[in-house]
C-alpha cells in the first residue's frame, strides 16, 4: 500500500484537483505554443526565448504569455477562424442559406421572363397542353388522377399506338 492510513476523501479531492490543474496547464501550453509558432510578427529569437521561459517556468511562463499577449491571441484566433470558414466555403461551396438572396434575385430577373416568352413564341406547338387527353384521363378515372401509367405505357412499348390506347397519351404532348 502506498498510504498506511488508506485513501481518504480529502486525498481523493486533492488528487482530482492536481489532475485537473495538470490537464489545464497542458491544454494552455498547447494553445500558447500553437499561437506562438503561428505568429509572423515576431522573430525566431523571440519565439526561442518564449519557449525557454515556458520550459523553465511552466506555469508562470504561461500566465505571463497570456497576460502580455491576450489581445493578439484573440485577434489571430478570430482571423484564423474567418480564414478557415472562407477556405471551407471555397472548397465545398456556400450553404443554401447563403444562396437564398442571389437565387431570389435570379428568379426576378427580367431576362429570364423574356427568355421564357421567346421560347414560347418560337415553339408554341411543342409546349402546349393537350386538353383532350387531360380531360379523357380525368373522365376515365372518375375525376381522379391515375395512380400508375406503367400499364398504359407498356402497350406503347409493345408496338401499340396512342390512338389504340388513349390513356397512354401524355397530358403534356410534344407535337400532338
């Protein structure tokens, strides 16, 4: 046994506190080293001096660095997060929420309205609704849309025609 009296609750709390302080120190050390080596505004000698101070006086060095460099650390972290966000958007693309406004502007573009009108003017026979087939489809199904067109299209695939099977004729037809 390590302790002759056993492990008391106060010993347990001291152990937990010491482990917590060690983990906290290690996390801060990694954060400080990361910030220190990402900096471009100080020379290599200054970085070396900070490393020596952090090795010789670990807790005191971290606190001194945090007290003297806190504002620069926050600004560099903010710039790094912004750069990472821009790199991600450049690589993956923008999210749907970022593209809602440009999409809305594209929908209201007068050029698209003019283009649609010109297409309808040039090709009126190809973009018409065949009202006879639409009415026959509704009347043959009792006013309800058909559930499946697979059987009616299978007769066309077997060599039948739309005149033999009027239910196989699409509602939107190309050239009648």
